[in-house]
């Protein structure tokens, strides 16, 4: 599955809360895995290398993400991007893969400042990742995309690069109900569940082809 993701494909995103054996997700129909590698400039997911290796061994299209703590500080965003790239490489994420930015409220990341400053910091991160040889996406909740980021600016430079979170329910979900899709431009992946198929892992569906 290293060639890409097709519209309608299901996938998971994993962090240190999950183990390093991703075979169960693949057996249940997942086609891709997005592995947390870093947070800020000091945290490394100790399971990342094992999760990336397992994703590859199970023929899952393998991606990664960094959890931001830079709020709207562009200088800090570049530093965090460089850290994420370094650790993604060390964990075995091949060049040309997706290294996504998780920019949401929490763990010291403040999203309620100036919207344009938010956007420029996000772009600084994404540009740095791209310059290092990775592709990138931007993850956040639907509300943040609507209220705290100028997504038109992001999409002008990185088309179809949004990975949006919006849950119809907190109960276990096996399939995405597209009636609840948070319609907006530029979405590549929708994270529709925080308990996919009873695994206790985030569930995602591709709403466009990703490669």
C-alpha cells in the first residue's frame, strides 16, 4: 500500500498510547497509518520506529505527524519542524512520505491568538518540512479550521492538505457516516472517530486520493 491512499480508504493514527504491532488494524481493513513521532522540541514517541516498521510490514501506507506546541510563533515552528524531520528520519520514515502537523489546542499550544499569525506559523512549519523532502498536511478540529486558521492561505500553497477531526459520536464507530462530514474545502482525510472498530484508536477516512 506504499503507493498511496484511495478515496474511501480507512486508516488509523497512533501514538505512544498504542503498541508497535499494527497488524490488527490492517486485518480489520485499515489501509494507512499515521504515526506520531514528536511533540514540541523535546518529546519523542518511543514506539514510533516500531510502529513505522509494523505499518510497512503490513502494507499500510505510512505517514507520520508532529504535535505542535509553538502556538503562533513562526521561529519556534521552524525549530519544531527541524526536530520533527530529524526524528522522523531516525524512526525510519522514508523521504517523500507525509510528515503532518497536528496543530490543536492542548499541551501548551494556544490557538486563540491572531489568526494570521497562527497561519504564518503553520506555514513556516509546513515549508520547513517540505524543504527537507517530506510532504505535509495540517491536522486540526473543524472549529479551529473555521475560526483560527486562514485555511485559504494554507490551501493556496498546499492544496488538499487538510486532515480534519470531527466526531459524530464518542461511541465506537466502524464506518464513517458521510452525513456528518464537516464540509469544507481542501480536506484530504477526515478523522471521524476516536474509537475505530472497538480498537480504542482514532479512525480516519480518505475523502480524496492521497499519494
